[in-house]
C-alpha cells in the first residue's frame, strides 16, 4: 500500500515537473517591438495615487527594461542596433550609470535568459536613515532562446518618481518613473536552497 502511494506521488511530481519545464514564453520580445520602448511617458498625480495603479506601471516599466536588456545581451554588443538598445535602456534610470546597467546585462548573460516575464509586483516604502525610499518586489521568470522556461528569481528594485513640467497638459507637472538601483541577484545556491529556481 505504501509503495503504491509513493509511486503515485512520484508520478504526480514527474507530471508537474514536465509541465513546468514545457512552459513557454508567450510574449513578444522582438527587436521590432522593443525599438519603441522609451521612458517618455509621464503620469498625472491621480494616475499613481493608488498602490494597484503604481504596481501596474512599475510592472510595465520593468518589462520594458528587461525586454531591452535581453535583446542587448543576445546581440554582439557592438553594432548600431546594440548601441540604440543600450541608449534606450539608459532612459529608464535616474542616473544611467554603467555600474547599474552592466550588472543587469551580465545577469541576463549568466542566466542564459533570452526572454523575461515580470510577475507578482508589489511596492512599498522603506525608511532608511531619515529618507523614505520607494521599492518594489517582483519575480522574474526567465526563458531560453527557444522560449523554454528556465526558472524564476525574486527581485527588488528601488525607483523614484520625479516631477516633470508638462505645460501643454491639464496638470502643469506630472511624474516620471525612474529606476535607481536593482538589488544584486542572489547566488545560484541561495536561489536553489530557497526553491526559487526550478
């Protein structure tokens, strides 16, 4: 009886593993699509007033950043298209420093991530010293060049909302999202022990 239960349980785990490994990326992360990614959109105060609205915008911005980063990582990194992608990527950061952007590119390379999907975004504020800072936690699902699921990682990013004058609109100023820093991704061993990489 016990052996039969173990066999059934083992078969169920194999089925779950098969479906997890056969999950495919369904987005559209092509050069044709990412060439329109830019951080030019501004938001009226009421558009970012609720946590849900803010999380939705953060998710969009993160997806755009990862789409640019994976396309850049997949290229030669020395062509005109690569330079354009890199310049677009810089627009999403408050201070577009290579010390922030390069680790993101290296992460995509080291994970062999060709496609990324952002899920489970939640934002909060943290008081550090006397400053109130905005952070967002999210999960990054990543896929290989064949759009096959590789794994997931928990991530954290700091962002800032900057007031931007827009005189031609209803409000004299609106807000623009910028990322400040991405937390370094955990080591592979940490991720495996926490059950995040599958």
